[in-house]
C-alpha cells in the first residue's frame, strides 16, 4: 500500500510518523524526567530546610543546656542558708542606700510537684538618685546568686527632678 503512494505522500507520512514519535518521546520520556527532576529538587530543598532547622534547634538546645548547667552550679555554690531578703538587705548596705528603703515585703510561692520554691521581695526605695539606683540594680543583676528583677517601677519625685521613687520586685529560686 505504501508503494502506491506518491513520493510527496510518503514524505508526509514519514514526517507525520516522526512527529508522532517525537510527541510520544517528549510526552512520555522527556516531560516525566523533567517533572521528576523538579520533584527531587523540591524534596532536596525541603530536606535542606529541615536540616537547617534541626541545626538551629540543636544550637538552641546546647545553649539552654549550658545555661541550665551554669544555673545548677551557681545554685549549688550559693552560700548555705541563703535568703533573698537578707541578700537584698546586705546589698542596700553595700550600695549605701539603706536609709532610702521604705519597705521590704518578702513572699514565697511553693511549686507543685517540685522541691523548689520561688522567693520574692517587693521593695520600695524613696528619694534615690539615678546613679544610686543604677548601682544597686547592677549589684542585684550581676550577683552570682541567681537573683532577677521581675518588675521595676520608677517615678520622679515631686520636689526635684534628679530624684526618683522606685518599687521593684526581685525573685529567685530557693530549696
């Protein structure tokens, strides 16, 4: 039957057959391999992102573990019989601001299912200079006794602008 066709018709059939073969080749071999490559690249990117996140989490974990170990060491090295109230009282003496203390109110919160308790002291200091306040706050925050300022309220006194009244709440963990 092909023998009866003219040369032009044969070329048309060959061209059509080539086009169909090329279409099949592209449709079923080239496009799937391109799609598979795109999927692999996306999968690789997702895995790389997950790896970077795991590395960041590991770094965070190591930092937390280091801080925890440091806190344990500081807690164990704290002097026996340590109380937050007496510690803050002694710091007011060292900072020479004892006469500015209006009141010191200690309180304790016992933790459920834990042998530790949170000890707090609320203090009011009246008529301090900013330099005196800064010195005292620095002494509290840089102490190795794991003492932290939880709340701080500063207001100017009415008489002179260089003096302030302060209410602060200091906190620590005790056994």
